[in-house]
């Protein structure tokens, strides 16, 4: 049994999805990266058997944006 406690009264932490003008905007820059500081996170994902649940960004999605403080901000290339 797991009890999840979140100060905002809903699960998800930083992750939010908002709809605006017919588009979905994902909020929350937290993600798993296959190198650097993400290595430990990916190792944990494998250890608990969730590797098949990972959703990877499409290689065709070269331009990525984050809705931050009401503005779309482009992610720098290579990140």
C-alpha cells in the first residue's frame, strides 16, 4: 500500500497539462535523460521494472517548448 502526499492537493508534482487554443501544453521540465544526472534515475526505472513504460520524445521533434509563466519558451538545441 502506498500513500502519496502532495502539498498542492493533487499528485504529479511539477507535471501539469493545460489546454489553450486547441493545443496541449505540458508543464514541468523534470525528465529522465540517458546521460549525466539522469543515469541514476534510469537505473532506478530499470530496477523497479518500469523500463517498458518510458515514453521517449520523437526524434522528429527538433523544436521543443516549455510553457513557463504564461510564455512559450524554446528549449535550447542539444538539451
